[in-house]
C-alpha cells in the first residue's frame, strides 16, 4: 500500500509564523541519526546533560525537550538517578510505546478530544479563506513526512506532521482559536509522537492519505469535508493509542469511522 498523491499542486511556499527553525527538533534529528548510524550504541549511556548540551551547542532546556521526544519515540530510555541510555532496540523493531509517552498534566483522552474539537472547527474556518501559499505548504509538509517515513526518520515524521497542523492553525482567521492551539502545542505534539512506534505501517499510509484528502477539501473550500477528514484523522490517531473519541456535536459535520486499534 502506498501514499495517494494529491492531484492539486500549489506554486507558492508558505512563509508564515510557524515556518521557523526549531532547535530541540533539530537536535533530536541529529541524535536520531547518530543512533541509527551506530555512532551511539544500544544501551550506551549519554554524557551528562550539561556536557551534551555543550557538544550540541544548545541550551539545557532545548536538550531536555529533544531527549523527551526521543524517549517518546523509543530511541532512548531515561532512568531517574542513573542517566539517559540508548534503547536496546529501535522503535520500529520493538513496536512498544515508551512508558512516559505523554505528560501527566492532563488526561490523554482529554488531550485527544480537545484536539478533535479545536482542529475540526479551525480547519473548517481555514477553508473559507485558504490561500495558494498555505495549500502549497500543507502539500509539501505531507510529502516530506512521507519521505521521512520511507527513511525510517521518525523525528522527521513528527516534525513534518507538526508543521502540517501548525500551518492550519496559523491560517485560522479566528486568532483566539489559533492561540488556544498554540498554548497547547506541547501537549498536542505528544498525541502525534506517542502512538507512532507501535503504529502498524499501513496506518501511517492511511494517515498521510488523510492529510492529502484534507488538502484536496481545502483546495475546493469545502469546510464541512475538511472538518470531517480532520475528525477522522484525529480519531484514527487516537485509536492507534487505544482511545475512542466522540465526534463533534454538530449536525453538519459527519465524522469518519475510527479504526479499531490492532
């Protein structure tokens, strides 16, 4: 099963407020490459955070965020009182979720449900004033996400998935809704990376195709269809983490069936 390529192609590149360098994600990408290349060995202990932050040229706060992402994806294990170690096996081979996949600040069911509510409404509003630049960006982020998956670049998958959703937020004409998503950006990010290592490969293909389908709906300014696709996308992502979400209480938005976790 392969990705469905959308027939729509934009010509402009998006240059909105979300298109900026993310230091923690860049550092996570570098560490992932070192792990996958064998430079960092299974069960090897990483240097202290102060030493590692100096080696990478980033702040300790950015390093902690990078390490947290890699732990969530299954590349690292963090042992309190002992340090940070390279995982015994890679996430795509062990198919297990990291035990600290999401923060304990909110219940993960509530986080997914809030994403479903906010992002379904936002994407329907974006459809009313979508621009070629935003459409081009959404198509590009999904294409790059697929390329990252083909290279087993899980950090890249998470980054491009994040950029896709952030570009939709940034295009929202209701700045209050946009800022609500921004204030929850870290919690929402965990819902994208948490189920990834345990997701069957076919689910990723489905997820990418859901992205392309949203681009197609936005291209014809069909807000109801874009919202329905967003609902289905988030519900299916939640199902991969073993959760069942409720659809929006809106008669004009019909949710797509959520897939049962396997």
